[in-house]
C-alpha cells in the first residue's frame, strides 16, 4: 500500500472511532429516545417492560459503539505503524 492509501485508511478509521465513541458515550440518550418511540408506537406498556426496552436499546448502542471503536482503533494502530515503515 502507498502512503496515500494508508493515510486515507487512518482518516477513515479515525472517523469510525469517533462514531463508536459517540455511540458509547451517548448510548443512554439514544436508547431512551428509541424506547420512548417504541412506547409511543405501542400506545403504552407496563413500567417493567418499558425499562427492559430501555436497557436493551442502551446495551445495543454500547455494543455497537464498542465494536466500531475497537475495530477502528486496531486499524488506526496497524495503519500508523505500516505508515512509519513505508518509505514511498
């Protein structure tokens, strides 16, 4: 790979890392919002069911954000070290 390709890969992975971090950091806001939309579409639900839905949505955002952040961090690290050893 050329230096230009590696720099593009680092930039793309950095963007994915930021998106993953945002998903993890704001998972409570996103999860609560989706659970409220779910509750509104159903027309109401028991409190315990609503809390299960909130927890499920929050966990989904945390997992998705963690996966994105972890993969992006690995790609940035790998690309950076390949960039250091590339002389082109």
